[in-house]
C-alpha cells in the first residue's frame, strides 16, 4: 500500500512540475524587411521609421520575435538585395531571407508611389491629392500561407490640412496599421 501511495505521489509531483512547460508556446520568429518607397533622403527615413514602429507594435514579444537588424542586414547582403520601388515583393526573396535568418515568417512592404501633389488642373478649393500605391506580402511557414495585400489609395485633402506636421507620413502610418491588420487576420 505504501509503495502504491509513493508511486502515486511521485506521479503527481512529476506531472505538477512538467505541466507548466507544456503550456508554453515558442514565439514565431519574423523577419521584417525594410520598407521600400519611391522617396529619397529624409522622407525615406521617415517612411522607414513609420514602418518599423508599426511593425514593432503589431509583432509584440510573447507572440513574435523579430529578427535582429544586424542578422537581417547580413542576410540581405548575402542574397544581394537591392531595394527597388518599381518591383513588387516576391515570395522567393522572402523565403531566401527566412532561410538565412531561420525565421518562421517574413513580411515586406514596397510602395511604388507615395506622394502628395497639387490637384491638376487647380480648383478653387486648393486641393492636394495623396497617392499611396504599393504591395504588402507576408510569407508564413507555420501555416504554409502566402498573403498579399495591394495598397491603392488616392485621397483628396484641402491644402490647409496638408501643411500641418508631417501629413504624408502620418497618413502612411495609418495605412500601414490598416494593411498590417488586414494581412494578419488570416494567419
């Protein structure tokens, strides 16, 4: 009887110690590619900052682990990555980066057009047109899916609204948030 109770007690101790380990899930490792836009200089820097901030907010730690920038740079140099706003993201490129960085997922945004131009011909309202065209791609090895979202937005704004702050990149940040939420719905 004592042997049976000891065996039962040892079984409960082993189960009690190992159950918390079974509930932990490993974070999905994601490679966040640098955003590619048709902008240059400070505007391109602001776009990169907006992209990085929104990705950091969307892919938070216990669920996701973002590939370190230095590891990503090494991988991009090895595959001879050349950012070009005229080309859409490709699954082959993202899979190469995933293989080099040992990531489970990769995401990339290419904006072929991000601009704020005055309306032509000018109207009495003095309107500006914000054009955002691009493509967002997510490759997920965990679920085996490849998702693509097209960004096609053209909005008209009064000039007085466009001069405050950094209007273009504020709107771009909103677009990034919206598109990331869309693409992450079907993980």
